[in-house]
C-alpha cells in the first residue's frame, strides 16, 4: 500500500507508546510503576465538574462556533489580561480540542514547503512532527544540562537562515522543567522578532512553578513582539482536565482567522460541555491549583534528591512543570543486570521489562543522554518506583 508523505514521515509519539506498553504489561497482571504520562494524578476541581454537569442538564450539547463559544473566549481574554498582561479581543482567540491542536493549527498557518522552524532541544515530542506535517523542516538548536537547557541569542543566531519562519519556545518546559527568566526570554524573543521570525510560545505549564520562579508571556515585551508571538495555553495540566481536550491560542487576528479556517475542516468547535467547564476553571476558585503545585513541589524535591544519589545519574532541580530530566548516559558504558545499554531506548525498555518501571527515553525529545520522569503520580508510587530503579541498577 502506498502511504502518503505525512503517514510515512510522522513518527509515533514516544510518550504515548511507552504508556501503552506499560498498560499492556499491567493488563497481564504485572505491577508497573508508571512515570511516563504528562498527566496530573489529581482530579478535576469540583466546581469545574459541577459546571460540566450543569451544562449537560441544561442541554448545552450543540455545536459551538468553530473558534469557540463566545463566553469562553471572553473568559480567556480576561484571563490573559489579568494573569499575563496581554490584551486580546475575542476575534484574536481560537479554542481547540486541546493545546496540541491549537499549536498544529498555527504551524499549518505559518509554515510552508521550504520553510524552517527552529526548535530548541530538548523539545516536546510533537513539535517536529507538526512541522513535518506542514511540509517544512525542523531545525534543532541543541542545549544541555550545562546551560540548564536554555538557548541564547547567540546560539539562536547560528541557526537562523533566510528560510527560518518560526521559533518554538516552551517555558516552563516539557521535558526539562526549566524556566526562562524575564531577561533571558526578552533577549531571545526580541532578537527572533527582529530577524523576522514568528514565535509559538507554549505556556501550558505557566502556573506550575517552584522556588519563586515567575512566568512571563513574551507577547508583552514590545509592540513588535505582540504582532509576532502566538500564545498557546490550555486546561489539561493546571486544571487536570487532560481528557476534556480543551486548549487555545491567541495572537494576530489574521493568523487566528486562518487557523479557524483550518479547524473548520478538521474538528470544528471543541466539545461544548468542556467549554462551559473551561469558563468555570478560569473564573472560579484557584485553590485547587495551588494545592496541586504544593504537592508537586514535595515530589520534585524528593525525586531529584534520590536520583542524584544514584551512581551514574545526575539531575537538575526543575523550576516548573512536573518532570525530572536526569542525565543517564554514563550508564551506557556498562552492563546493567548483564545486558548492554547503548541509548535511552535500551535503558527504558530494560527498566520496563525487568524492573517494571516505566520512564520515557530522551531520544524522542532530541536528547538521548537523558530520560524523562514524570512526577505526576503519588509519592507512594514515586518511592516504590525509584526504589526499584535504584535496586535494579545496583544488581
């Protein structure tokens, strides 16, 4: 069978694949401790659930406009102004079936055959695949733990070419948990915009911050940045609404209108009930978010402390999100439980099959020297899983 270019070139999501494999083993009765999925283990806040129930009982089950229900778009504009000092009109906002769809919409609007999209590594696994779908070329800007996984104006300048169209930025970051300071971000974004690039600012983890770290939306930096930065956010991480599939993008009206045209012919409007719940999530009490972050903070400190005590592993303390991204490449030079390990895939598969612990390899994030460990799971699971990890490496 002759498959299309997209079908041939787009890779399977490593995060979803490792989660699926772990579930297959669990279905066989094997006790798997999973650190794979980027999904909070907390329940959706009660007020949000009640808003959804009310929407169902009120019969709010019809199609909404493609770009989102007016009430939700107004709430998003209020949120962006209050939290991010960004002033947008509803016509500058599109609501999608998850922030992932919002990003893909924007990529399809901005990128064409022959264009290049600059993606700092490590990156969220879907960024390059979205660029490939658009027929453009991903250009990777490598960073490591030595520079705290942060790019700079100088490193960005080295990869910009006449074909460069888009720069991806993600702070707080998946998979590293790094957070850019205002000064760092301002310098990079201003330079990118000066060079004519559009910037997709993925801010999905903006409220999951630790140790006094602050979030900054780069569209606020100048009038030119406002014209060139598309801000993306959603409800899955901060409100634990992963299965509700609700996200949004805000930016120049021309770009949002074009994104809406694309969404017209894919999914149309996002789930109507989820949109009603989204209004309550934004406007309602935020105590559940604060409680979730406090618990993530405890897990973060515990898991990084444990990891740094294991020989051959080093791990930075993340400032945001809910991932640890330890360097494990020193383990590639030795045998583990009698087996050779050459890369992050080998290590993760060995740990899943033999130690029954599910991590995600760093290679699909553009960083084979590392693995990603999500601490969006209970402290009990974290203790059990790291115990198994440590014991297996020492066996």
